[in-house]
C-alpha cells in the first residue's frame, strides 16, 4: 500500500515537472522535445498502471508482491540492462554521425532505458515465465 | 512441467481467488500456473499440495522429455 502511494506520488511529480517544462520552456517545441514528452507520458502511464494493479491487489486482500512478480521484476531488470548496453552503443554510433546536443543525447538515452524497462516488464508480466 | 491445479480446484470447489488467498499469492499467479506459463517454487508447490491434501507429485507432473 505504502509503495503504491509512492509510485503515484513519483508519477504525479514527474507529470508536474513535465508540465512545467512543457509550458515554460521554448515557445515552440521541436520534434525531439515532442518525442521526449510522448515517452514521459508513456512511462508515467506505465507507473500508474503498476500502482493501480498493486492497489487493487491490496484491496482484494492479496499480497502486492509474490514470487512470480519478483521473478518478473528480476528478469525485466536483467533483460533491460542487457538491451540498454546495446542501446548506448547505438547512441554512441548515432552521436558519431549526427550532431546532437549532449544533454539531449543523454536525456534520450535515459528515456529509452526507461521505455525498454517498461516494455520488458509488460512482455514478461503478460507472457509469463515458463520452464526456468 | 504440467499440473492439475484447475482439476483439484474444481474438486474442492475453490475459486482462483480462494486458492490465491490460501497460499498467499496474487490471483494472477494462480492463472499463470493453471495455464502452465509459470513453474512454481518448491514452497508454493508444497503449499498448494497441502491445501488439496495430496502429495506434490499428484498435482505437478514432471515431463522428463
């Protein structure tokens, strides 16, 4: 219950700071800004979904975490780390060929890492972990 | 590994929710177990067998192939 509330709190804070950035930064957002904004919304949506699932489990009197959810999280962490290594190799490859601001590049890399984590979690959570 | 959880659950007139609460896991875990999409830990297999009052090998069938 406590962790679910923390998830909602963090999601709300991310949304608030994103809204602040969206309304106070450059008058016209470019393609990369819009892409970042879209990915942040996706990740916040994912966090809200996870928080809601935990909350409904708690309301039903079930544990918010069990051995399957822990294994899903472990496998997600392992896979997203592995994929992220290649992602950063890709980022370096792009950086050598296209001129992009360092902040934009690092920000994009971090957002992509978060997106990879969310996608991996969704895949393992809905597909299950069999014969391992 | 296959299992007969669904069959035993029906015999004992238990819902997935009931079984989940008895073995202290989420309902989704029981759903994945019944669909053979997850192999439980020895502890969970033991807990499930104990709920039905049978040995583990009567519910969980190990495929040697």
